[in-house]
C-alpha cells in the first residue's frame, strides 16, 4: 500500500468498526518502507468513544507509541533508510509493558504503569496513514503518512518472539485475529495505491 509523497488528509485507509471486543493485550505488526522526511508521520491510529486508544507515530530519531494517550518512546531504531523493515509491538495491561521487535528480533521494551489495567475499547475506527483528533476524522496534514505499508495485522494477545521472528523470516504473515491486512485493500481512500506483490 503506497501513501504518496504529496501529503494530504484525503489519503488513508479506514476500517470501522475495527475491533469487536475490548483488548487487554495486543500485538500489532507491519512491514514499512520510509524515505527521509521531516516531522512526524502517523502509521496507525485507533480511536474509540473513550480515547485515542492506540497511535503509532514515527519521527526521524524516535518512534512513539501511545496507548490511551500514554507514551511509550523508543529511540533504538531508525526507520528512514528506504528499505523494507518489519516492526511488531506487543502490549499487555498486567504491567503496562510494551515490547518492540524489529526484523524479527526483540529490540527494546518500555513500561508505562499508567496503562496498567487499561483496555482498548471495541467498536472504534482504525485508520492507516492519519491521526484522528475526532473519531474517524480530524486529520492533520502535518501528521500524514508518506511511505509504504504492508501486512498490517493485529492480534488480541502478546505474540511470542518466535512467532514474530517467523513472520519476518518467512515473509508470509498469518492473518491477524483482530485486524486482517487482506481487508484493507478495499478500504483505501484518496490517492493511496494498492500494489500486489
Ligand atoms: Ca492530531
């Protein structure tokens, strides 16, 4: 899926409702290819009536994930190298721990105790390529994604490192139990292009 260089709030993919039951843990995985760019880019945002439940925001020198507006900041990876890279994040609400895996390998973990016992609410909007200031809208030109995405999938559990490594090594990704990439091909808007592999 190709998000064009010319930033526009018209370019995105959206699924609603995206999650059918509340989540106390999750894994979100995708392949991403980025060229050098200024500022921040939103890869994924999930918003329900209660909150901006999940946001993935990439900056040139860091990658920020939010659960319920609570920040998990990762500084160990640089994604702006114009190659395909595989990212997985896992989060659970027992300890509020998020783990990041890059190219199938565990990379870094961050704990935010403020997310303990939080659950992502079902029935919200999941958007690829834009950040939602309101549910399903309120997009900001400056937070638009520019790059390529593939195999965006989400599960309602914390995947093991070996599960994640297999996704990367095999390049064949099982369908996510919560978000299934194959459905997104028909949910693009604007000038987002779908390329068959
Ligand atoms: Ca915003």
